[in-house]
C-alpha cells in the first residue's frame, strides 16, 4: 500500500513539470544558477540537489556493513518562501530515512518557483543511490530535452575522447626494457663500479674517450653490455618484495615515448673509531632518486639526500676546520653541515641534471653535481672531491676527437670572504678539455681552465663562453689579476688489452729562467701524475690492480687574490690535498658475481703551515692562502713547512643486493697514520683504526683519505 501511495506522489512532480511548460512556470533557483538561461534552470536545480546530497549524505555504518545496494526515495517541497520541506521518505532502513531528512533540512533557502511571476510552492522527488555516487554525472547522460533541443551538457566527440584518456594511458604502457642502459644518462661515478667496465672501454683499437667523467650509458654501451651483465646477476624470485629488493627498480614505467624509474636512497652505517672519545660512528641517509627519458633525446636525473652523520674523529676535525660562515663545517664531498645533537652533523644534499642530445655527436647537460677529468684515482684537472656544483657542460664527439666544455658556478663560503649582507662569494670556472686518439693505442688530451670572481663591476664574463679560445689570452686582456688560468696535458697509452699507462701534467705558472737556473723558484707551480692499470691481473678474471704517483709543487692552484683559488665550498676542485705534496697509491679491485672486494694503500708526504711561534707564513699547501705570504722565493721544495708523513689503508668487502640501484651491503676497515714533524693546533699526530659496516645505495665516491 505504501508503495502505491508513493507512486501517486511521484506523479505529482511530473504533472507540475508539464504545467510549468504550458503555463510559464519558473523552477526554484539556487544562487549558483542565477546566471543560467531559463531553459537550463531545471537541469541546474537538479544538479545542485544531487551535488549537495553527494557532499553531505553520510551512509550509516549499519548500511555499509551489510553491503546494502538500493535507493532512498525522497519526496520534498520547496515552499513559496524558498524553504525545503521533506514530505515523505521511503527506504528499507530507518537510519537511511533519518539521514535523508537531516540532509534536506540543511539545504539553504533559495528563490522559490514562480507562476505567472508570483512565488509558488513546488514538489519534487529524488532517488538517492546507495552506495552513494555523484548522480550529476548520470544526469549528464540525458542529452535531449523534451522540446528536442540539444542539451548544453552534451559532450562533443573530442570531449568524449578526453574522458577516456586517463584510463587509456595505462593501456599504452609496455614492459620495462632497462632503457637507461642506452640513454644519455650519466653512469653514476664510483671508482668501484667504473672498474668493472674500464677494460672494455680501453681495448686496443677502440675509439673511446674515457677521461671526461661521468660517462654516459649510450657511449659505454658500445663496448660493455650493461643489460646482459645485469641479467646474469638476477635472482630467481616470484614475489614482488623479492624482485624489488634484489633485481628491479622500485617503480619503473615505460611507454613508447617516455620512461622513468623511482628508487629510495639508503646509506645506513655504524662503526667504531679507536681514536675517538665517543662510542660509535654512524651515517643515516635517506632519500630518493628519480631518472627517466622523454623521447629519444632528453633524459633527466635528480637525487635528494637527507643525512646525519658522525665520522671518524679525523674526518670530524677536518669537517669543522673548513667551516662555512653559517655552518659548523663542510662534510668532505657533500656540503655545508649544521650541528646534529652534540657531536654529529646534519648535511642535506641535492643533485640533478638534464641531458639533451639534439644530434648524435653532441650532448648538452645542465645540472647540479660533480665532474671529473682523468683516467686515474686522482685528477689534477677537475676532481669530484668537492661538493656538488651548478654546471653547464657540452660534449662534442666526432672522428677521433671528443671535446668537453664546462662552465661552473662556484662559492667561497669562508667567513672572511662573505659580503656585508652575509652572502657567499660567487666565482665562476670555465674549462676546455680536448681528447684526441692519435692511434689505436695512444690518446692525448689538452686542458685549460680559468676561475674569476663576481665583483661589483664583473659577473659572468661572456668572453669565456667562447668554446675554443685560449683562456690565458682572455685573462691577460681582462687584467693580470682578473682570473686564475691553468693549462694541462694528459696522455694514455694502451700497452695491450690488459695494461695501460696514463699521466697528467698541470701548469699554473712557471719561469723559464728559474727552471734553467736550478734555484727552485716559487714561480714554478706545476704538478704531475703517473699511473698504470693492470686488468685481469695475473690472469685472474675481474681483478684490477692500479698504481699511481701524484706530485704537486707548493703554491699550485693558489692566487694572490684569495678568492681566485682553485676551490669550491672550502674544498679543492682538483686533488683533495691541495698542493705541496707527493703520494703513491696502490689499489686492487675484484668482483665475482654479486660479491666484491676493494683494497687501497696510500703513502704520502705533505707540507703544512706551521702557524706557531710567530711563523704565519704560507708554505704552499693551503690553496686558499695568498701566495705572497710565502717565506722565501727560492729553494721551494715539495713537503716544505711542517713536513708530514701519511699512511692510509682501506679494505672493503661486500655484497651487491640490487644491481639496478647499486644497493650494497659492506664492511670495511680503515687504518690511518698521520705523523707531522711538529704538532700544532691544527696539525697533530693521529693513529687510528676505523671499523665500519653498512647498507648503501652507492652513487658517488667518498674520499676519507684526507
């Protein structure tokens, strides 16, 4: 009987609607419908009701728990005062009836319906769908009104296609095919990882260029099959967790025209320093790195690190000794640090770049990160020991030549160099490096760089944008003290497929008359490197041995304008020891499947400033000091000043958890013996053993051989 009554009531709104058309009635008007044409007022009224119900109706918990699917029928009236009044509600649950009455009582007062221009009441019915949906969408499916006119809400063909785009995107995805291995992305530069394909790119007869790093996947993939090497390491696992932990990127998406991967970054370490007063060392890094490609010519990479750490005592002391103006130190290779707790550091880092190759022979990169030029463990040209820098880099490869142009934005963050507003001192660096394969075995390289500072009258000098001009000439034209220019040369000779020799020579300044006179003038500022690599050493596959000797004379890289030193964020842009040193390095690296081991021993002699008993001279090791503060002009030798003997050894072994992300478990032991002739406030004897164990996403080099 109640359903019959409700059917009669449902007929009422239809009757009134037909009368409204014939007798010129106007439906009630919500404020949002006041600007709508009169023919569309009814549709607007309906949509306002449905929207309000959808946003305010709360399905009772009992109804949801019993998974009820049905309708709530509501008959309501809009009085001639514009007030909503519920006439009747029909539902299987009393809770639904109560909720419907509550919602309709909360509808605002609106303009009432009119008949011949006079206010009148109007009755309507509505069926509320349970589970709740936005029924305005259903109303849009009605595309014709009763008078046959086109509904203004009718979708065009383009609009209909647009409504299916979101779902169609997923249909266009294809299985991930490890696109990074053929892309213009940089291969994350770690000495350990590069040693695995170093032999492949140094075979006799290969027209490769290996000095300008990081190298790109598309260049190295001509000689080394990254995909095959990775697939050989894959573990058999059917679980999602197993695949993500041991084999795959965490997120990987690929379509015809784009691809990207997203992975977490971890560096969790704990250790013990025998020379420290605190209980343990630690590093706690969390972050993400995101990489991908858009089309075939554009690639991108970004990595964000949030880190806290407490290192071996000698590293902590070095960190605080190169403190920035607004920080407690500079973590070597990472950046400005602030205090974390009482004896640790907080040092966030971000790196990113865009890589674009409009032509096969040309690549342009703009980003914030590190660069390295050389074939050795050290570089006397450009190294990755300093904090990341903002850079623009062009790589041009043709015939037997690769030409690298790099422009960098550096900072001097020492307290004595900041301006009155507390801003860091900005300086710029431009470099050219020409690599030429003379034959199947010999490669030679020519290097030049210049550093100039931002001043009131000079900012980024457009003269240095010229990619082929000699910087020394520009420096002279701009003024003798306008910049700090250096020249360099490198060579590499492939003895055979398993042995190659390499070298570098850096020239800051020299006086020919002083060279021939043999008086060891301070003006002869230069350094050199000699090295040898032995692959598959002693016929042991994947064993690489390396020996390297570096020697840099005092005052090299420094300047009489202390801002024009060869440094960034209080760290050297070349060798991390600065100048006035000699060192001999022996390195061994081995990997078998996912297991790896590295060993390194360094014997060094360094000359430090004394800074005691009234001796405030610069002996040429600190590149941030004015070279005019020298104690004498002749008799300058490597190791002068506070002569210090250093022995550094490190052994590391570990297991590669995931070859896609380079996530590693490792344990290492570091031994350091630091023995100066005279102990000063900043230079004192140290003998320590540092034990460390950790889990690391290995994307960059740590240099603790300070």
